[in-house]
């Protein structure tokens, strides 16, 4: 994360809200959610594997549900979990 001219580490959950906002209630390809998150946040570039890791964490926490293997984002559908 770039603050002024200083590079600092972002908190682990920095992109969680962005990902949750982009995850719909209906099953959607994980890759689509990642692409939308990357496209709507050009001021904070982030690699897709970082966002995939955070989505996997959100799945583990029960905030997002998955159909398929989240480690294989091409074949995994995700959606907002009902709490």
C-alpha cells in the first residue's frame, strides 16, 4: 500500500469489504468477482492471487459460500452466505 511516497503493508483484511461488496447473492465465478474487484480499485493495484487468498479466508469464516474448489478459481462459484 502506498501512503504518500512510503510503501507500507496493508492489513490482511484490507480488501475484504471490497470483495464482499462485489460478491453477489447468486453463485458467480470466483474469477469474475476478483476481476471486478481489481477493475474497480485501480488506485490500489493488487495481484489476483492475493484477492483469491482473501476470498478463501472469507469462505473459511463463513461470510462467503462456495460451490467447487476455491483453490481452483476457474471452476469455483461463490456467493454471499446467509448469516
